[in-house]
C-alpha cells in the first residue's frame, strides 16, 4: 500500500466534504433557510502577534453581533 499524500486530506477538502453532506441532507429534508454563510475565510496564524489578535477578535465578536448587518435577530 502506498503512502497517503498529506495534501490529499487538506482542511479545505474536509470542510468541502462536510458542507456537501450537510447540504444534501438539508435538501432532502426540504429545509428552506440558508445554512451556510456566503464566504469562507481561512487564515494561517503565523506568530504570537497574530495569535493575540485572533484571540481578541474571538473574545469580542459576540459584542459586535448587534452591529452586524447580516444578523437577522
């Protein structure tokens, strides 16, 4: 048996496969509401400064939900 290429099982492939399976199930259930956000953003954190910025964003994000124009609540 040959070695498996690490690129073959990338994060993008895992997410794409998951989203396809969920979308298929939602269509079969005739779900009529959007289930995915419009875009997918991936960023590799390189270094302590970027890590701190990402943590701060995650920690303060719920406070900004009311200001989000795409928030339906």
